[in-house]
C-alpha cells in the first residue's frame, strides 16, 4: 500500500514537471522572432556616422567663487551644513602632527593630538554650543606671515 502511494505521488510530480517544462518552452517560442530566409534577406541599411562636433551637451554647472576663508571652512565642514561639529574638526587635524608632538619623538600620541585640538576648538567656540559657525571658525585661521619684497 505504501509503495502504491509513493509511486502515484512520484508519477504525478513527473507529469506536473513535464507540463511546466512544456508550457515554459511554448512561451519562449511565442516570443522568438520569425525565422529569416538567408537567401532573400535584404542588406541592412548603413548608418551614417555621427559627427561629435555637432553634438551639443548640457551646459556645465556654474562654479561659484569662494573666498579663501570659505574654502578653508568647507575643508572642515564635511556635510556642508554650515556648522563644524567637534567630530569634523578633530577628523582633519592629523596633518599638523609635528606641531602637536610635544615630546619630540616623531610619534603623535592621541592624547597630544586631542588635547591641542580640543583646546583650539573650545577657544574658537565662543557660545559654547560645540559647533563652530563660520565667524567662530574664522578665528582659528593661521596667522599669515608677510613675505619680504625681495630676497636681497
């Protein structure tokens, strides 16, 4: 009895699988292009070459002129929200490690770096909200040295 149930289930499964295969094959054949007769096929028309000198693309975006201070501000303001968070300020200060290396061993400890950066940030943050506005950030600009007119 058990063999009869297993056999009939297996045969129904095979018949169902065959129907799905046959139906899927018929759908593929419906969408296939009609066969072409090679002898009577007309030659394909030639496509004229396109001269790229005649093509006109979209206009490039307008560049805005930023002041030196605005460019410096945006080097720190990574998300362009016109606010420099403490994290943004700390993430870009690694280039000045030689000034921050207090013990002179050419290794910048995190403590040496973080203390100087936090002091600079807190000194510039006049209202104490842990964010620098463009005006507050301008106070952190390095002092410019006057270049001599000639090297006599």
